[in-house]
């Protein structure tokens, strides 16, 4: 296979940044999950995306392509949201966007069969992730509305009548599992030299109960 054109290489690196961001959002969501099965589902997604990010990176390195060490700064947007269903819907949008990026790359004539197979696995995984998260966001929003309609229930975001803002989930705001992140799609901020090790730590963190 000949060398890939610069546009394809850039698109591959953008996809790699997206998959890395998926891992961090999945870890953060799992730490805020209130149900065991929900936490396990998010942990599985995190492991799946971690594996795919390693495979994509290794495939690019085997072709002697430049490999980004950055991560999509959409993680910061997820951390800024306080309502759990809003976080899930942002995750849905991110999964659909990365799926479309992978689908476009599958059609790239210069990408070999191994590369296409890997990209199709990302398409399949992120389609499933988006469908699960969208359904869970809808269910969570419905339970919040039911709670709000109960006699004597306070509006979301009001605690003890003081007007102090509170998160809808008992664990509060999502933890930042990895330190600084760039603005979404902006390339100035780079990942530290321990990018891949940090993602492994993040997944390990998701498999253990959140620290008190």
C-alpha cells in the first residue's frame, strides 16, 4: 500500500483523538452511575474503546504515519455539565460524530483491508454505544420529571430552599480523570508522554468503586 494522503492521515488522527475522549467520558459517566448494570455497561464500553485506540495507534505506527498524542477536548464539555442525562446526550452526539468519521475513512481507497476492518469495528461499537446512551438518557430524564411532579418536591438544582445548586446524581459533578484537556477540536494542547498509560489507569479506575 502506498503512503496515505495528508487529509486521510489528519482524519485518522482526529478519529484517534475522538476514541481517546470516548474512554475518558465513559470512565466519568461510570463513576456517576447509580446502578450496577449501568456502571458495568459503561465500563465495558471504556474497555472496548481503549482497545480500539491501541489498535488504531499501532496500525498507524506500523505504516510509519505521524500519530497524535492529543485528545478531543469534548471531555471538558462533559465535565461542565451537571445533569446526568445531559452528559449522556453529549456522549451520544460524540459517538455518532466519531462513527461518521470512521465510516468516511472506510471508503478511503488507500486504506488496506486491516485498516478497514478496524474502522468498521469502531463504527459498530459507537453505533451500539450511542443507542444505549440515548435510551438511558431518556429513562433518566423521565424519572427526574416524575420526581419533580411529586407533591412537595423541590425543583432540580434547589437544595433545602436555599437556592444552592446541586447535581442530580448523588456523586456530584463528574471527576476529571486525566488532568488538562484542550478545547474541543483545537490542537494546541497535547497529551503527555504517558497518554496510553493514563487511559489504562482510567479504565482501571472505572472498574473499582469511586474513592470516598
